[in-house]
């Protein structure tokens, strides 16, 4: 009977150790899952914010304001338009690229 008790005690301690190990692994897996879910929520929030920023950056008013402020561009008016006269006459304008009429 003494041997049987010793074998059962060893089996009991072994199963208790295995139970502790699997409980620890389950808690660690659950913590990793919660961390991944939190990261997913953060990434989804960032994606929505970035999409909104992309839309606002591409608006006509934003592009025009940036061109005016950052690039010092202005609208074309007759005051700032430069007209070029072709002094060679109308025959020169009918010449195809490459020099042949």
C-alpha cells in the first residue's frame, strides 16, 4: 500500500504542476489577446484619423492656400501675363516639330 500511495502522490504532484503550467499559459495567451485587441483599436483609430487628414489635405481650398502661402504663387491676371509674339510670321507657325512643313 505504501508504494501505491507514493505513486499516487507523485501523479498528484505532477498533475498539479501541469495544471499550474497550463493556467499560466492560458493567462498569458489571454493577456496577449487583449493587448492585440487594444493595438487593433488604436490602429483603427489611427486609420480613421489619417483618412480624414488625407481628405482635408487634398481639398481645393487647402491646395490653393498652400500654393499661395508656401510657394508664393498667385492667380494669373492680365497684369502678370506675358504675351510672346512670333516674329517669324504665320508660315513659321505651320512648321511641324522637327523642322519640316
